[in-house]
C-alpha cells in the first residue's frame, strides 16, 4: 500500500533527482541507474545521545540545500547505514536501512543499540552510488563501572555572520568522549547588512545569512542547511557524539513558555515555535523520545558515565515564566523577587532534584543555558545594580530554591552558555552573598560577538562588583573538561580571531575544582 502510494507521487523529474537504491517502489533496474543531480549528503553526518551500548546516527538528504524541499522529491527514500568496529571498515558491527521521510525533511535518526561499552565506532550512510565520509563516534562506559577519567567539550552560540567556525575545527582535533552543545546552533534573524558591536561601532561581517527572519518550517530548514554546510562544524560532528540542547535563537530571541518578545499573540508564537522545534529535531542527532509533538519536545535528559559523572541536560526555555521587568539588562524590579516564576518548571525541577539525590556518581554536571550567578552587569559607575533578566538573575526565588537543593552535595558543576564570554565563579546562596554550594563555568561562543572584545576596564569593574566571580575572558572558543574522581579541570580554549580563516587556538586559563569543595582555582 505504501509503495503504491509513493509511486504515484514520484514524477519523472523526481526519479532523476532521487536516489538510485532509495526510491521506494522504483524497479530495481531503474534504481541502479539513477543518480542525484547533486551530492545528497551536503549537510554532513552526525552522531549523538550516546549510551553505554549505542548512539544515534544522523544525516539528511539535501542535494539542493536552499530549495524548498532540499532538492528532494516529496516521497520517502530508503538510506543504507553501516556501523563499523574499525576505522578501516573491515568489521561491520551493524547495518541496516532507514527510511527518510519528507515529513521530516528527509532527515534520518537511526538509534543503534547492542554495541560494546566504552569504545569507538565508525559509521557512514549510502544511497544509490552516493556515500558519506566516515564519522567517528563512541559508546559510553557502563553506568556504575569505576572510571578514572573522562574528557568532554562544551560549545555553542555560532552566529554564522559574525565569523568563521574555526573553533569547531580545533575542537574536532581534541580527543573528547562527547561534546555538549548548549544552544544557539542557529540564529533566526535575517542577513544583517550592517552589523554593530556592543559599543555601537560597525563590526566585520564575514558572511551573510540566506533568507529572511525564520518563521516557517521552510525558513528554519534553510537556515540549518546553511549552517550545516560549514566544513568546520561538520568536522566537529564527525569527530565525536554530541548531546545537544537548544537555547533561544533556535526559535526566537528570548522566548519563554508563554512569551515571545516580538509577538504579542501567544497563539502565533506557538505556531512559530512548533516550526522551529520540528526543524531542530530534524537537524540534531536526537533520539525518537525527543521528537516534537504538539509544539513541544522532551529535551531535558540524563546520561551517566561510569561511576564518575552524571550529566543532567536541562531545558531552560520551554517551561520558563516570562522574564521580569522588560526582560533585558536593567535594574532590579519587583518581579525579580516574586516567588512564583520558574525557570525549569515544576516537573523538570523535581526530576533534577531526584537525579541529584541518587548519589551514584562522583560528580554531577548540570548542563544548562543561561547564567545562574546573579551577576551585577554594571561595567562602570552606575546608580543601581543591573541584572540580565533573561538569566537566572531575573528569577531570584527559582535560583535560591535550586541552590538550596544543591547545598551539601559538594560535587556539582553547573555549566552554561549564552553569554558569548567565559565566566567562572562560585554559586552562593542569598543572591551571591551567602554560602557557596556549587561552581559555575560559562562557556564562550564559537563565533557570536565576532572579534570584538570587552574592554579590560569593564571586565575589571564586573569582577570587582561580583566577589563570587573568579574569572572572565572574552575570546571565541570552547571549553574542555577533564574529570577524575578527585578533580575537575576546565580549560578555556580561545582562538585569536575569527574574521579570517585559520585562527590559532590556545588555552586562556584553567579552572580547577577539587571534589567536595564548591570552590575553584584559576591558573
Ligand atoms: Fe548566543
């Protein structure tokens, strides 16, 4: 039934475009002769959400990335995949066929299980005569098994127009078990012909977004296609499995559960959000449990690595109350202290508390998006404390409630994105004045913000005004974490410039956290 229906939808042109081995119902003789008009795997391949016995492998058939349907016929297409035990592709671990559906933009998410724990695997896809390059991924150590060390990378915030993704090229050469991408995988805005920095001066604009502001599924698909054709981004995906979470720009700047700053009608914001979430799912190596339904998706999830590290990947957008005040960098208004607003929502908050109480790993990573330290943002003398109302700094009651549940655990590291700068400091109760209960490490952007650096005197002022803040720096890059049972080391890796290709990477600083002590040492 399915095959008969599909055949009626496939035109002669579609057959020429379509994959030889893939078009459902096409006679074998035709399948062998057909070719795509262009390479169908131009968006690369990826793996993600690794467990101890498997992972997801991802690709999307898209021979014409800026076409409404990616250059694909509106028909399902079968794609072959293989997972190998060795890089030379001599030993096949598993193989199969996955159907790429037009409803999902011909993206494919294959959930592999039944593999050996804690070892690398390699994978690729084939359709007709077309083959992808070989990707490297790995399974994770068995939960509970003694583990001496794990290394992982953290990255996010990659505005395409602000610079090259050179940092991803460097990240692809680091030997990491996994990468966590904290969010802002795309930016939803149209091409900015004139681009201004923080101080209002024009800044270098290295390349343009294709298309206008994203509203429909077609807009978001085109934006992901443009980003995913970036070779540095593809390299980083090829090298390791990723856990991905979204922040705001995968949908629209500063959205929350009920609000969008640029749309006063919530039912219209919900339509845009549904399109954005579908496109996010289509382009990330996520499990089927994260497939969107009814305009929402299950993104918060956990992963455990031996007895060493348990990661709680949070979603600080989908369930969040509207920002207080006007939602930007501004003096504290009454709404900041309101006990009712939430960042995580009741269900996620309870889920996190329960996960932290299990005490079955040396360390807990709380992997989330917006800064938890209630930073005073004044960069010079000013009459009143300024907070970023789109961070936990706008939600005092929710932050204090969460910090209360961390008190006494001594093994919590909160990691954060969003800021386009590095920050490291202690998470202290009572709005930063009380007892330290955890450490927060904020990872800078891959490219957002470009080459423009914060002025040194402004950085010094922020540090002096916030005693819990121990470190900040302003270069594009990523963070590498090396975790052992007794020590957590985070290296802030920065590139010297991103407006020309080939920027050099270096370690700007290292933060060290000893197990049992919510404090950090910077070297
Ligand atoms: Fe960002």
